[in-house]
């Protein structure tokens, strides 16, 4: 356990096991240097407690770096709830999770993530004020999609010399809440959008709304295209498929897209431009944070559009220093976090 925490530099780990509700939850807090940790609550099946811990720790660090580069007043944290194999009462489970969040007295603010929605956040909100993405607060997914769209434009400009997406072939892997909105934005911009998802209903909806074609989930990463946009679960790029990539750019909304850090250098060596996930998908965090602090909508939209400029800077520094964009993004985030720690001291 401590090896995982040390590797991800997580400062706090909180665990709640409640037999009555079936809740088995982990909250990892990476840091609170810029403000309370903010991060989604993931509710999915895990094969082991260790995998759940590893997911929480890695995602918490990603949220911390994301907040630093997005310049919002938050630290980084993440919650994972191990989805029970047996049937449970979701009202009781998420009520207990709300009490768990409340017990941290504002050090962590929760939000939606894989497996949770505004419905669960509404239950949580009955037991703590440290929650966003409720029905009243609104859905952050369109803001995540808009940020990814801007990030794709920045990557295309750096790779091809123009931000225009007209005629580009883009594979969107995962057409859930974010991927579906992103697909429509790409289609309106003139891209040829190919979709892939394990959910046949989601694929049918995408085909009716914007997509021009479908590829099987196991073929998505190897499909020839200009841009591969992973918008599903973590670790879309791993040792087994990295040699099969036939894209010029990887830019999507999924968290922790690289199975391990060394793949960033591998992509760079192959000439594949990778938009670091925690930078390009920061639109949802920007919305959740600024909406929580009651910022006006125009300010939120401007911040999300700023993802274009942030990635443009990262790509330029990557080219100048001959380093992978993932290393450049980490360097900037770590510098900002270190500066905040020095300033606090």
C-alpha cells in the first residue's frame, strides 16, 4: 500500500467499510496546496482492493496536476467505490458515502465520475455540502467535451499547421456522456468521425447523430486515422497495443490514458503527438470548481477555451526541448505545485 502512495505522492488515504450499506470506499488526497481536493467518485467493479487503491492514487495525482495546469483553486483527490457484485440499495450506499465525505470536513469535494451521475450526487448532497455535479449544479460533461475539442484543435495545429478539422479522420473510442458530445462537435467542424463502444445502443445513437462509421472496440486503437480520441476508461494505450497505433495524434477525454509513464516517450519517438490527458480533459474540473465557487458562465467558458493555449505551450516546449509532451506537462505542474508549497512555507 505505501509503495503505491509513495509512487503517486499521495498525502492522505481515507477508507470506509460499512457492512450495513455495502460501501467499500477509498478517498485519496494528493495535496491541498491550492485549495480543497476536488475529484470525481468512481463506482465500478474492481478485482481487488489493491487495484482500487492504485486507481484512486493515480487518479488523485492526475487531478492535482490537472488543477495546477488549469489554474483553479483546488487540490487533487479522487474517490473510488468498489461496486458490489450483489445487489445493494444505492440510496443507503451513497448516503453513507456522503457521510464519509462530510467526515473529512471539507478537505475533499466529490463529483461525478465513471459509474456515477447527478442522481448519486443528489443523494450525497443530503449528507454533505462538499459535493458538486448535482442536478442543481449541472452536468460537467459538455465542458469536458468542449475542452477536448479545443485540445484536438491545438494538437492538429501543431501537427498539421492549421487548427481546422475539416476532412480529418477521427476515431472516438467511447461515446458516453463526453464522447458523444465531443463527436457532435467534431462532426460540426467537418471531421469524419468514426466511433467505437462496447455499448451497442450508444453506437446506434452516435450513428444517428454524427458518426460516419463504426469499428470494433478491439480495433479502435489500430484503426488508421489522423486523431485517436480515447474517451472511455483508463489505460487505453498499453504495451499490447502501442505498436499497432496508426494515428498521428492521441487526444481524448479518458483519465490516465497511458498504462505507464514510459509510453509517453515511446509515442514521442514514434512521432505520435500525445495531448496529456489531465490537461486536455480539464474542462469538467474547471466547470466543477468555478461553478462550486459561483463563477459566471462566461468566465467558465473562457477558462475551458484556454485549454487550447495551454496545450499549444506544452507542444511548443516539447518541440524546443525534444521531450515528450507528457514530461513537459508534468514539469509545469510540478513546478507550480512546488512553488505553491514554497509560497505556503
